[in-house]
């Protein structure tokens, strides 16, 4: 069965870009008699708010989007994601990283081989790591690409691929070789949440039986890392369908941080959902 999802983070009100993405996924599911599930990705306790989650449900109802099954709220399942991280750590695939974001950015500026090298800082020397642990310094768990490659084996590593039914930002389409090395040694667990986006999203896609991930092309590059995590965990790789991003009159894509016009504001101005769907072409 075709299963897709809409997975917003409750860090603000939904805007036209969110509506376009949700409608695109919903229409794809309904056209195939499939399932459309809603997932609230709220693992960031510093930015996510219950009132924004309630607003998401209100906006989707206004758009006329029904869903299949219960809403999955990621903050209710942090122990599941922590278990994934612990399992990867037990297999020797992760390392502690005490470097701050500033440290990493400074290293990128100083790296002789460019950002790709700096994005793979590697483990701290044992003595240094022990001292930092003794000090109680916070750290993140990073996925070691070198260890992951060794764990999978060269043939399996070279066979990492995903199917793109839409278009990537450079027109990528069809069978795409996964290139997780472009992202470096990504963080899989954060000090404030115990997990990071890549772990939570791949875990939930597998758990919820998602067969098609339909989302904006700004997340295309994240697919490369997610395919690697799926392979390491023995999870299926969905088919991906990245779509264009909506832009405003100024040519900039809609974004919460830019205070784009929200669906609530459109509704208050008397805009009907049918009119918005016609405008968006979905």
C-alpha cells in the first residue's frame, strides 16, 4: 500500500509552502487509495510549542485534509530514538564530539582540503576525551563515515541508492547513488534532546511503513545520509519525491523565520481553502 506523510515541526504557524507540501502528499495518497499520516516532529524542546501543534491541526482541517491513523508525536517516543543511538554506539559506529558549532565553523575556515574535510572532525584522542568527560563537558554523538563504510562493506556501500520520482535542486531524477560523504560525520544525538533529526525521521518512516516520502527539494541532500542510516539499521528505503519550493513575490521561498503570511492570516482575511488550493495548483 502507498503510504506517505506530512511531518511538520511545531515551531511556528503554517504558511503557503507548508500547505503546498501537505496537499501534494495528501493528493498522492488519495489518488492511489493509500494512507496519509501526520507526524509532529517536535524533538527540539527549545523551539517547539504545543500551541503551534494545535494550530497545525486547525490549519490542516481548514484545508480539508483528512488523515489515516493517530497523529504521531515524536516527543512521546524519545526512548525509541535513544535506543537506536545506543545500538549504533554499541556497534562502534559513533564517536563523542565535544566541539561546539563555532569550533566546527572555525575548522571549516582553516581546513586545507575544504569544508568536506572539516565536516569529519573525527574522535578526540583518548586522553583528551577522558579529560573532557571528567570535566562533565557536554558532547554529541557523531556517525563515523569511515566506521559505517567498514561495517557495511565496500560492495554494500557502493550500492547505496534511492529512487527520486520528483526533482532534486539540480534536476536529479530516477535512480540516484547515495553520497553520505557529502554531509560528513553528522550528529545523531544532541545534548538537549538525546536524538537528532536523521535518527527520528528514518526510525518513524520505517515504523509507520512509509513507502513514499514527499517533501520539498530543500531536504534532498538529507536523503543521502538517511539512506545510509536505513542501510545500517536494516530499514527499507522509501521512494522519494521532492517537489519545488514556493516563493513569494520577492523571489524568496516561504519560511517561518521570514514571517511569511500564515494560513491563519489568510483565513482571517476571508480566503477560502478552495481558492488557496486553486492558487497553489494542487
